[in-house]
C-alpha cells in the first residue's frame, strides 16, 4: 500500500460530496487472524490484499493487462459525459495493482519481462474485475473488498454500504463528549444500521475499559461483515453485533444507553434511480432508501431515542443535508422538549449541514 496515494469513494449529487481518503498505513492491525467465525452462516469476503499470492504471471503478461486496462479506462471515460473520471480510474488501477501483486513496487520494476510475478488473484480474474469496474460501474471498493476509513481498513462487499468520509465525524462528535464524561466513556453505546461496523469500531476504540457498543443491522450480510471487521481489530469483547431492526434487538437496554449514533438510510425513494451508477445499481437499497421524503427512519430513531437513552446520554445522527437537519431539530424540540437539550446542527467537512446531535 502506498500512503502517498489517496483512495476516493464515488461521489454523487444527492448524497454528500465524498472526499478523497489517504491510504492509511495501519494494515498490520487489520491483518491479524480472526479469533472465531461470525455467528452468521454467511462467510465474509476476504479483502484482496490479504489473500495469499498463490497465482503467477509473467511481467510481460501483466503489462499487457495494464495496457489493456488503461486503454479501456481512457476510452470509456472520454465517452461517459464526465460520469467516469479518468484520473481517478488511473489511481484505482494503481491501487488494484498494489493489492493484487505481491511486493508490487519491487516486482513491477524488474527489467526481465519474462520474470514471474506473484499474484493474489488469477490474471484472468484481473481482466474480469477491471471490466466490471468500467463496464458495469462496480464500485472499486467492492472490486478490492475493502475501504480505507479513518485509520481503519474495513472489509466491504456487495450488500454492505461503503462507509463515507463524512461519517467519520460521528466518531469525532462522540469522542468530544466521551472525553469529558466518565459515565459516557464507560457506558453502553448503540450504533444503529451499522453496515460494515465502521462507526461502532471507531467508537469502541475510544471507550474506557467498561464501555461497550451494541451494533444492529437488519441485513445478515452486514452483520457478517461487521462481525468480521470487529474481530479483525480485536474488539469482539467491546462490540456485539446484533441482527434486527434499529432498537428491536436492544429492548433489554431501555433507558440504559449512554449514546446512540446512526447513519440511517436517508435518500428519498424517488431519488434512488438518479444516483451515480456505482451507488444506485450496486450498493444496497436497504441502506440508501429513506422512504418518500428520506426521513422515515430518522424520525423513527428520534421517536425511540428518548426512552432508550439514560439521563445525560448523547445522540448523533447523519442526515441528507440542511432541510433534514432543520426538520429534525424542529421536530425534536417540539415533540421532545422535556426529553432533550442542546439539540444542534453540525456541518460536515464540506460545510454542509449534515448531523443532528443532542443530550438526553
């Protein structure tokens, strides 16, 4: 992995603009072996860079693939009406090489083109993967099986939402309140709609020795992947992944939660078809579709939060932007004026009003 490059997640008009991410040098922690298999019968996909280099090809054949991939990228980018970014595709191609080729930098520089290079995937599979990226607009993160988020490298696959840079701020917001309260630092937190487990893992790492995170998701694929990611970072004793809808698996913790965080589906149903192809055609609709106005699940979570949080408990929810934020603040202040205080709007990295936070 080259820390000098950046991985970018797809950007699209009706969701927040997504910013490039630095390729973090934290792979040593991520490559630890899983202590036990996920409870689900589903098996998580192993990220490409963690696979054993059991395949090989001549350097000459690898360069032929690279030339083909560059030509395909350039041709499609020129005829995509700016939907495909040629510069981004070139960076993604370099990242794919880094993940697929053992000792990438030393092997690629060999002068003898008939030398064999070790691969983590068959060369034919590399052709197929890049064809899927360009012709089917399959997200790059699904191609390589991981996403760089904060200082984490998280496994992702079809059926699991790719974590966005903006969502990192939820962990920062939680860290701010946790730093000033032992009760929150040692308390029970809930991450609703956890997806890859990104937020749950981020928060678990800043909690005290007694703090725990319960992460819920309706999707069995998400539960499997989140469990895998939590175990990769040796957080299985601090994070418990539960399958179910929102607060349903947490009924026994009513009035006991120190914090509730969520990045729920918030795209209006009619806007899904207009999303960038990488998102609308490939990422799970379950994690995107927020109902007619995009607020169905946000309102549901707000309605339940008052009874689930303990006094002085904290919440932070991600929304679709300014209109959603203002609606939720007005709604909470009107419907739950006796339950919450310090309800406010927080902007994302791009200055867009994105989050609603408050105290029980």
